[in-house]
């Protein structure tokens, strides 16, 4: 995800200090991966340099977290462009799973066992996300659902591959 | 809660906390080997998903576990008793008193109202009508379908009917719920809601659930999974994190 666009978008709702930006980002989008303060400040100085934000005020004291940032007109245009541009769908053609499976078959290892272990690991994570989802609010639910649907797609691929394993083994060894 | 049938009472946790276990189960229909080896144990309160391709033997496994179909080989033990050692009458009494069932298309009795359907297992177990319907009504409420309690199954949506079927399975306070594709007829949102309500209720009453499903998002409500391939059932719980 574009962290700089997300931070810029948050600034469009009103000027904020660096630490406030980080807190809001973590609460809304951070989930498992909260931002480092360093990420926020390096992003902010880049946005400053590009004229997408400006410093609106500085509190007394030390350190960059004292700066209060505001979005500029150029910044708003940038957010608008980002939101209006569709994301490139990721086709995952270079799947690690596929590579591992083919290599297992090429080296005479047990492809079915590899798929089974992966399948169990996927379901384990799906259980964890499902638990989080049932305990969480709507935001948690939507975030977990997004991950769950992707994991489900992976799992279906694992099933498909398992069903065609013998044929795949013949082909890769031919 | 149970022992309303003629089955002799037994300590359900006699087998080191195991409630239901399969041992070397095999079943052949004609020349089709429907089930070719199943060994596992289920504890009270555990929710176990049974997954696998179509025709792999999931329903056959479920029917053997529930004592509906006798296996050709192997044993099913429930609460310390071997199912094949019971008479037919004892087995059906056990099914009524201790097991609850949910099937893909609900299988509600079309002539009865949803409330009467949900109360049916309790009625069959000898509970008086008023008490049975009062209990069933609480389960309909819990499954969020109390507004259709006086409708007949033909007058409710598929999703509502499925919730009534789950209420019916739970109303008898079963020790084991057997569910064969309980969300098969539902969209994913409704299916998950039914799973959430079913697993919540099961955890609360410490009922074990055997859940046949081909949907991983449904299986994700379970504690562990058994995968059936070509009739062979394998307990996958030891697999995750094995690499
Ligand atoms: N009563 C029966 N008589 C004859 N063959 C049967 C019977 N029940 C099941 N079979 C066969 O046994 C095999 C396993 O069937 P089963 O219904 O257990 O599969 P399943 O995994 O539940 O499939 P699905 O996902 O399609 O419901 C199949 O080949 C099926 O045709
Ligand atoms: Mg089936």
C-alpha cells in the first residue's frame, strides 16, 4: 500500500502532528503492522519537499514530532488522482507455492505432503482471522474478510493442484 | 439433558475425555469403496470440519459416526459404547437423545410450522408440547428466526429454513451435532452467520460438532479438520506449522 498517499489522505481531513498521524494511521489501517515513527517523518519530509504538505506550526521542544502538517492544494490533487486510479489487479503468476510444488516434483519429493502442510497452514491462519472477525467491529470484519477471501482462493488452488498432482508430476519430469 | 432413551447410562468421558471415536472404519457400496479407513477421536465441545472432494466419502463417514449406516469394518465408539453393539432401537434412541442433525436442505417437515419443527426432537424425546415449544422458541430467537415461527417451511426463505434446522438440531441439547453441508444452500454472508451462531451455541453447551463442508471459510469456524480423499480420512491437526 502507498503509505504516503494514506498519510496525505488523512491530512486532508485536517492538519495533524506527526505522532497524531501515526496514531490515526495505526488505528485505522495499521492492523498487524503499525508504522514506525521514522517512516512517518521520512514520508513527511518527502511530501514537504514535493510541496504536497506544508508545516503549519511548530510546538516548542525538540524533534520532528513537534511539527504540525497541513495538506496543500497540490496534495489534494494528488490524493484525488490516487483514489481515482484503479489498483492493478495482482495476478500472482509468480506464485511461490507453484514454484515450490514444481521443485518438489522435479527433485522426487512428496508433492502431496507439501500441499497438505500448506493447506493446514492456510486453514490455521483462516481460523485465527475468523476468530478475530467474530470478536471485532465492522472494520475488523471487512479487513479480515479481505484476507480470508484471498486465503480461500489459495486453498482452492491447492485443492486443484492436489487433484492433478500425478499429471503435473509427469509433465514437469518429461 | 440426555438418557431419555433406553440406552444404558455410561460415563461419557470414560475414554480419557474422548466423546466420539472412529477406529478403522470401512464401508463399501457394491463395488464402490465409499470409506476406506478412518481413525480419529473427538472430544466434548470440539468442532471438527470434514473436508474433501465430492464423492470422497464425507457423508458416508458422517452417517457411520452417527450410527445411521453400519460400517463394514471397524468401530464407532460414543461415550464409551460401541454403536454396533447396540440394538437398532437403542441406536435410534441414542440418536434422538444425544445427537442433533443438520442437513444441506434443512429437511424440515413441510406440514409443521417452524416452531413445531424446531420442537420435534424434544417432543420425540418425550418432552411435553408446551415445554418443548417454549424451549424451541428460545432457539428460534437465538438463530434470529423467531418472526417466522408460525410459518411452514414452504413459506420461508432457504436461509431462514436453514436457521430453523439449526435451531431444531440444538433444541434437544445434543452432545454431538452432525452437520452435512449446513451452509450449502446459503450465500456466504448468511452461511457464515449460521456458522457463527452454531459454533457459539455448541461451545456454550459443550456439544461436539462434526461439520462436513467443502468451503474453507466455513471450515475456518472449526477447531481442526479431517480431510477425506478417496475414502481415506486423515486428521490434519498435526500438519500446520510442520514445515
Ligand atoms: N447409498 C449409497 N449407495 C451406493 N453408493 C453410495 C451410497 N452412498 C454413497 N455412495 C458412493 O460412495 C462414495 C462416497 O459418497 P459420499 O456421499 O460419502 O461422498 P461425499 O464426500 O459426501 O460427496 P459430496 O461432497 O458430493 O456430498 C461415492 O462414490 C458415492 O457414489
Ligand atoms: Mg455428501
